[in-house]
C-alpha cells in the first residue's frame, strides 16, 4: 500500500480504519505528495487512498481502478479568511459546494 506520511490527517484516519477492521497493510512507501502517490499507483507500485469525489478523474488521468471504498475514512479541509465576506471566486465555489452537501 502507498500511504500518505504520518503527519497528515488522512494517514491518521486510515490508521484508525485499518485498526478497526483489523488490517495490517504491507506498506510499500510513505509519500508526502499525492500526485507522486498517484503516479506510483499508475505504474503498478501499490494501491492508494483518494477522495471518492475525485475518483472518476483519477481513474481517467492515471488509468487506475477503484478497488474499494472505506466510508469511515475522512479527510478534513478548512478555508480560513480574514475577510468577513468571501469574495474570491474559487473560495466562493468551494463554500457553495460544501453548502450544497457535495463534499460531506
């Protein structure tokens, strides 16, 4: 298995899930860069975790296959701004997506 490094929230979530289902993965590599992890997976070096919301894009871009889902594994992202109103178009789009429930 290709895992994110131990200093990430995704790794902590994966480790908790592995413990809960009594799985001890064979760790091929711990990789900080998710793009590099996808390339290793693309070249058959191991499986990796990725957000389901981008699964279709990852499958198309990296010619990989979905092998399973772990609903309990979560990764959190925060958008923090000093502005009272969100004005940046990208941040507005993210906030609207979250409000619409697409990322929960």
